[in-house]
């Protein structure tokens, strides 16, 4: 019994040591950031998976996060998987995102993105004999037109035109 307990303690110590190496866990964050994160997490209960950046600023300010710190807090929440924050992606894919007019809205339901992308994969792979210009383009290039995606995702948030 004592040996099992020491094994558990060794695992706990390994996890603690590893966690200390993660940059975002080594930092100390203001309680206002945690309150902001909690409010964003509550947004997951809302119907829309998107949150406008201006509204995120209002929520942050209401939690006591200074305007200058909102972007950094959102970057952190993106890095740890709480949200998807396109501004982080823009620094990597700026030209393509601007060309495609990608929104600066925040995705507060990352699992929603997984669901809609799964739908794309299912359509492109479910029936290899299905021929359609959009599906052919998707299979060859991995790209799809917005018209095709709107049609494909029509069951997702029918009332929310801003998603597409």
C-alpha cells in the first residue's frame, strides 16, 4: 500500500514539474482575467458560437480588464483552448484571412467549429462517387466556396446570417 502511494506522489510531482514548464502556467494573472474567462465560458451556453470583439471588450472591461490587456487575455484564452481568436491566426495567415474577409469575431464554442468541419469531411469522404464541382474542388484543393459551405451548413444556426 505504501509503495502505491509513493507512486502516485511521484506522478503528481512529474505533472507539477511539467506544468511549471508551460509558459502560460508559469505566469500569474490578475483575478479580473479569470473573471473574464469565466464570463466567456458562460457564453458557451448561448445560442450563437460567435462573440463580437466589441462585446468581448465590454465584458472584459466589466470584469476590470484594462483595454490594453484585452488582446493579450484573448490570446491567452486562445492558446489554452477556451476560445478561437482570429487575431492570433491573422498574424500567421494575414494575407489569406484578409483576402477571404475572415471575421474578427471570437469563437466561444470551439467544439462548434469541430462539428461544422466534420460535416465538410463527411460530405467529401462519405460518397466517393458523388460528383459536384464544389466537392471536386474540395477534394483536390481542400478549399470550398462560401456558397457551398452555406448550403452544407444550413442546419447550423439558420437565423444567424453573421456566421457566414
